[in-house]
C-alpha cells in the first residue's frame, strides 16, 4: 500500500519597488516528510552564520543588498570587499543546493499586469 501523505509547498513572490506589479511567483513542493528534512538542513545552514547571532531566515533581496539578516557581511573588518558579498552568495548557493534534492519540485508562474 502506497502512503502519499501531505504535500507541502513554500511560495514567495517578487514585485517592483512600489508593489504595483508582480513579476514572479515561485516555490517548491514536496511530501511532508521530505520537506521536514529540507527544513532541518535549511535551518542548520542558517544557524552556521552565527556572528553575532544565527540567521533567522533567508531573503533574496536582503542577500543582494547586504541588508537585514545579511547586514553582517558588510563589516569590512571581518569581510574586506568583496568577501562579504561572496560570503552572502555562499549562503544563498548552499540554500539553493538544499532545495535541489529530488523529489522536490520547483514551480513558478510569471505574472504581468
């Protein structure tokens, strides 16, 4: 007997600065057990960035602008340019790799107004 279980999905969106147009809605879906494992690895990776405190979440825009949770990478005494940006991109790349584990499926839809 095959047990399908629940399907979990994580979604995000992208819009212009004035939030008048949505450009992309995208996410990943997987079975609950697989998604729980992904979440465990995801949180573990964020916790590795623990100076001054563990990262609480990932935001692509904060990664790009080195703001919010990624502000830590602006400290030029710890991260001379371009090391801060490289370190931020390493976190992003590691998180993306976590999502590339089969059978996780990426979904997206481009929307224009």
